């Protein structure tokens, strides 16, 4: 349920100008998802949602990969996890492609989940190999690491 809720929150924030948690709760309710304010706050923190000011001066929720969001250095932040570029399917393991130098940070985020589905991660300069435990399907492995890399569940 949580991965689906996170996906819906991302979709709503990217497609609408939402100003308050109450507006977001109402939008989720219209999608058939009931969530407490406390849970919604945790989800927004997990997704690294921020309030940004639009060119028209309104404050709205935005995701790090939203083109309305500027990085602290003035450039556009690409993705929830800086440096994440994509996923290659490799059977019961996952190969995440990253920008050069970002693999260690992404692997650390995955390792810090302490997910029982993940046996471990191996990094290169621009990739992270995520190894699932025996018997774990690729889909369940993706779900297990989605809190660290929400782009996987778009």
C-alpha cells in the first residue's frame, strides 16, 4: 500500500499546484486513498517534498525532480536521489545506473533500509548492483528499495 500511496502522491504533486497538506489529503481521498496528516507528513519527508515559490509567487509542494524546483546551486535537481539515471533488469538482481560518483550514496540509502529482501549492494563508479535474497522476485526487490529510490515506482 505504501509504494502505491507514494506513487500517487508523486503523481498528484507533479500534475497539480497543491498548497497545503489538507489539499493533498483531499486529492488523495478523491483517488480512494485515506491517510492521516501524520502519515502524510512522513511520506512527504520520505519523498523529500519541499515548498517552492512559483514564478507567479505562489507557494506549492514540489518534488526534487520537478522542474519547478531549483537546487541550492541554482540548477535543476534531477530525480529524488541525485544522480539516479535508470534501472536495467538483470534477472533477480537490479542494476541501477547513476551519474558518475553517485553510486555510493544511492547504495548507502538502500543499505540503510535494512530490508530483508535485499542481500546487499555492490557499487561501481556509475552503477549499483542490488542483490535480492534467494527466492525474492524482481518486482518485490523493486518494491523493497522504492523508499530509497522512489523513481523506480513511477
